C-alpha cells in the first residue's frame, strides 16, 4: 500500500470518527453530561501519557516532536478545562444556605 493510499484510509477513518462522535455526543442527556466529562478527562490523561512517551523516544524527527508537544499542551488544557466545568456543574447540585435575617 502506498503512502498516499494509507493517508486516504487514515483520513477516512478520522472523518468517520468525527461524524460518529458528533452523533453520539448530541444524543447525551443533560443529566449524563458531568459523568461523560469526567470520563473524557481520564481519556485525555491517557493522551498526555502517550504523548510524553512519544516525546521521550531517542530518535524522533521535528514533526514528531511538534505533534507530541502540541498533543501534550492541548490534552492538558482539555483536562484542566474539563475539571473546571465538572466542578461548576457539581456546584449546581449543592444545597444553598438560606439568607440570614437580622
């Protein structure tokens, strides 16, 4: 299989994964959004570990270094942002204290 054919197959898989992801996420009820976000955070933690392992390889090209670095930065931002959103959503379920009357 040539490099071009391999690239076409990989781009086709990426496009199908994008469409499938949009279809699945659009069907998630609001009640399940917080657990889904926590699961996504865990998956991106795995992405960070994988990208760090790739960056630790001894013989890597400039392209591999750039893609690995970008993966670490974006996955880290997603994990932090996801936990912030999850924390905000969990705050909505806490009981509020009634205002004190003088």
